[in-house]
């Protein structure tokens, strides 16, 4: 009986060993098959000129996402701040200044007396003649002192309207068609480097100068606090066109091929070449009108090293 049990036990152990060897054989065969498939695939790919690359081995690139925003087109010029209106006041008679009623910087009303002139002559007696302002504004200059002799050709004072000032610029011929009455302008002066003053195109000359090929244009600026002074040097920017809530990408993403404008889009770590139509540009940004969707990623660094269909690795976004 004991002998029979030992025989049965040996038979069971033999079957287990045989089953384990069979399983190991199947696993080993599967591994060999996978390796063979990979090797054959690489050989075939190499013969066809195709490089098999993993994501980790992809060409490193930097990308940015397509976003929506506002973009403006503008032209920039320099000019000088001037009072919107200014007038030099003269005496109507000859004589001597016997009284000054204002000093520079005083606010003055239209018709207010600036000075009195004594026009007495030997044998005659006259009432002092007033020199009245013809404009409401600020006394910019007083040209005469007490006792000074004046004639109708002698300027007595300069009156300026500083509640509104203007900048006169000369626009070159190629920019002239872009400018229209009412366009917004931004003005900066050295006295207030962090402040932007806003104005509008007020006057446009209908004539282009024959020698300089420029046309004078005036920008009107509200100046209630009188921060802008006549004579200040001004840098002006006129916004000639504006597009709101449009698709925007950096100019660095654009590729020029003959007459085509292209971008490289990255999708699932693969490069897709797209032809696009661009619109306005502002500094390093450009408007894109078609063939891109909000949130798509375009290559801005590394685009010269890739082509359509390449596998890439995004190193910075």
C-alpha cells in the first residue's frame, strides 16, 4: 500500500514539472516573437528611409498656445506741444505802460484788462488806454515792463488756451492714407514718463508738401490740469486699425515659404504643417485669420529643425 502511494506521488511531481516547463517555453517563445517583430520592423523602416523615434527621443521644441485678444496697428511720430489757441495782445495806441494788471501764469477772461497805456501828449490830456485780452486763457508771457514805450506794433502779452493743447506732426506719404479724423492717439512726454495722455486726430492737411513728402496733422488733447505745457517734446502713437477678440500668436511662430505663410502645430507630439492667413501685427504678435483653433500649440523655437510629421518633445510651453 505504501509503495503504491509513493508511485502516485512521483507521477504527480513529474506532471507538475512538465507543466511548468511548458509554460516557460510558451513565455520564452512569446518574448522571442516580440523581439523578432521589433527587429524586422526597424529593418523595414530603415530600408524605407523612415526613422523610428520615441517621444523621449523626439526633437526638442518650444511651443505657445493660440490665444484670443485685442490687437492694434499704429504709426508713431514726434512733435511739440502747442496751445490749441494763442494770441498776442497789442496796444491800440502809442504811449507808456503805467500799470500792469497781470503776471505770467494768471488765468484771464476775454476782455479783461492786461495793462494801461498813458498816451498823454504835450498840450493834450487823455484817459489811460486799456490793453484788453481777446482770448480767455492763461497769461503765457508779459513782454513789457512799467514805463516801457509801446506802439500798435508792440506785443504786450501772450495769452494761451491750455485747457486743450495740440501736437502737430508731419506724416509721411505712405502713412497718410491710414490717418482719419477722430482716430485715437496716445501721447507721452519726458516730464511724465509713466503717464499716457490720450487725444484724437483733429486736423488733417489736404496737401502733401512737395519737398518733404509729408502732410501736417494735428492731435487735440484735453488738458484740464495743465500738465502738458506748450513747447514740450511729445511722442505720439496713432492707432490706425484695431481688431478685438481675435486669434493671436507670436511672430516667431511664422514660417515663410515663397508666397506662403506657415506654422508648425504640435498635436500628440507630432508636427503638423499648416498654411495660415495673417492680419494685423503689433510688436511681436500677429493676428491669424484661419486654419488655427483657440488653444492649439504652435512651435516658436526649434521650427527650423523639424518638418511635417516629425515627432517632437515639448521642452517648454
